[in-house]
């Protein structure tokens, strides 16, 4: 399993930066992380044909290490999503 060497939450730019091995850097916007939230609640919205929407100015407020990934809490109060490293890596770049 790939695990980033370091993660950095840039609140000003509203982006999460993951530093992977060999100097590879991945940057993901907070809004996209929120809209891609993998929790059961957001999955149900997607299955119903909707999209979990990120409020304007939404930020990532807390990162809880979960071993195989991180639990992310957002400024809209949503904090159910657990984002595995491999899943984050597959999200690609903003
Ligand atoms: Zn969610």
C-alpha cells in the first residue's frame, strides 16, 4: 500500500497536498474532496443521481489519521468520510 510521506492542508488555497515517494506531489481541492466524500450518506446521494455539493468557501478543517487513510472533517460540519490512501491517490490532481 502506498502511504504519503507527508500531507499538508493549505487552508488559504483550500487544497490538500500529499507528498508521495520519489518527490511526487498531488494537490486536491477541498471542494472536490467534499464532493467525492466516500461515506455511506454521500454514496446514497450519488446512487440517487445527485452530487454532494460543497458550499462556497468550504474548507477542510480537520484531518484524523486512520492508518490506511484519513478521516476528513469539513467546515460544513460533515465529517463522516474516511478516505483510504489508495482512493486519494486515484483521485488525481487539481
Ligand atoms: Zn460524506
